[in-house]
């Protein structure tokens, strides 16, 4: 033990990259998205890395945790993480909210901070033992690649804003050009899907809903199914439909979609877990969620009510090790493993690849990733690849990635120059609708 590596330094690097004007219930994605990269260096000279959503309070928390991490023994990872979990900071921030994890609406930052630290420690341990991180998660590596889905959005017209969205006009036709162009109807979303299939080979799609009236979004799902009859297509309206609407649309889509994601939420004195349980009973359509089962206590209530089939346990909300435990529970209890995503760089892509590779059993739904919107902005030398609809586990020990420090410094410089550092999707939306405000019960364009 006395020779075991010790963490020498922890660097906390907020970074930013470019995004398209993607619509959701919270508004429109800004032209920039932000993340935090945690870089640990150990006494053996190795580097471990983790990525997580960025918010000023997460940065503060990470600073607060620095004394617990620097000087800690790499082999005592369990003890180090237990200290984080028993810290005052965690006690103060244990309540998850029923929101869509758009950071400005979500006070829960403890898990985001712990997730980045844990991933970096696992990366270092993997390098020490010459094992992939997937092998360090309790169930061990089960596979070398995981199915991921094409995450489709309606895209607003960036030219109606004075924001610095990229244009894609210098790109050839295809995904890298289309992902910047307006796509507000079913035909345009089908064209996006075609380009994504051409580029990445997807067989699964998710439409980000909660934007247009439910009927319009259901019609887009049906158009995607008509174009790709063999594909699995779903929609996530982020609980903007009422229970009555959700049941109506659920019956329309029953047998055609593998699941619906957060079709309804809290209303009229009933919790989201209760309305989803009623939705499942009324329609028989399986339910996925990243809104009402985001910690152990919420998951317990959701399962007691038979409200969900697929907890989308995002490693950034749970940490990789806890998300792997959720995957083990899914396997033992007849649920399906899945994973939520926000915009991210390729370090998170590697974290998700290892998580999926370690999920036991054969009931996994295609994992979410927003990477296709950021592809080309890598912070590592050889980002994990999505081919034929699968995200491939990068070879090599730890997370299997090597940081490109020049690119990290560039992304850090972009972050430093940002006027608004916390995510705020209302900003872009206010160019489309004057004085637009978020409303949890209404799609963003229904005003
Ligand atoms: O599944 C979800 O709810 C999400 O992916 C939440 C994200 O914030 C998504 O809506 C987005 O990126 O706009
Ligand atoms: Mg969702």
C-alpha cells in the first residue's frame, strides 16, 4: 500500500464548445454549451479524466472537494468517494427536482461534481491495473460496443438571432451541414435522420419533443417510422403532455414505439410517478425516464408504483459506479437499462461507452448521446467512434482516451470569453417569441 500512487494534483477546467439551435421544453440551446473537465495526475505520472455538466456551483463544489482528493491514495478510491458522499455538501443538496436537468433549473450539483471525480479516479485505476474502466465496474466488461440512438431535435432558424451559431455552410452536404439548418417539420426531421443514418448507421432514434403540439410531434414520429420501418423510434416530450394527452398519444403509438420517455408529469395534485403509473396501465406502453427516478429514493418510489420500465441512469447524475448498480438492478428485476444525455464532449462519450459495456444482461435500450451534434470538437486524440449504430469501446486501459491539451486549452479559452456561463435556453427562445418563459406543462412553441 505504501507504494500505491497518490493523487498529486486536481485540475478543474471549465470548457465550452459549439451547438446548434436545438429546441426543447426549456427553450433553444445556446450557440455554446459548457462542460467541466476534471484532470487528476498521480504520483506515477498518469493522468485520469472525467467530464460533467458545467455550472458555477459545480465548479465551487469541485474546489471544495480538492483537499479530499489531492493527497489521497488511488487504491483507496472507495474511501475517498465515501468521504464525498458523507460530506456536508452532499447533505445540503440531496433533493433532485422533477425537471429536465437543464442546469439553470436544477439545484442538484453534488452528483455532477462527484461523477467527474469518480470517472477520473477510475481512469487512473484502470491505467494502474491495465484494465478498461468497464472491468472496474462491479459487473465487469460484458461487450465491446453498445447500441446508441440518433438524438433528433427540431432546429430553429439561427438567422433569427444575433447569437454566434456555426453555419455548416463550408461542409459538404450531409450530417455536418444539415445539423445547422432549420428543421421544424416532419420532412426536415426525416432528412436529418437520413443524414445521421448515412453518417453513423443508427437503427434507433429519439425525437426531443416538448416543442410543438403533441399531435405534431406524434406525426413526426410516424413519419420517421414510415421512412425507417425497421427502426426503433421514440419521443421525449419532457412531461409536457397532460396525462389525458399522454394516454391518447400513447394509444396511437402503442405497438409502434419501444417506449415513451416522460410522456407526462406531475399534475392536479398527483406526482409524476403516479401519473406515469396510470399512463402505463392505460396504454401498456413502456416508460423511460430521466425526470422522476434520478436517485435511490426516487427510484424506490417509482418502482413501488410500477411507474417505469427504463431508468435512464446517466453517469453524470448518478456517477458511473452507481449507474452500473442501477444497470445490475435492472438486470435482476426485469427492467431495461438505458442512459440519458446532455450535450457533451468525447470524455463523456467514453464514460458512457464504458458504462454501457459493463451493463449486465441483454435488456439494454440504445443509449442516448448528443455527440453527433458536437462530433468534430473532440478534446481527445482519438475519440470513441459511432459506427453502424454502435458506440465502440475505445481500446486501452482506463477510459481508453488520451487528452489533447491544445484543444482543451482552446475550449477553456472559449469558456472564459463567454458572457453567460450557465446554461440558459430561454435566451435563444426569446428571439423567436417575445418575453418567452419556461412552462413545465406546455411545449415551448405552444404559447
Ligand atoms: O432526455 C432529456 O430529458 C434530455 O435529454 C434533457 C436535455 O436537456 C435535452 O432536452 C436537451 O439537450 O435539450
Ligand atoms: Mg428525457
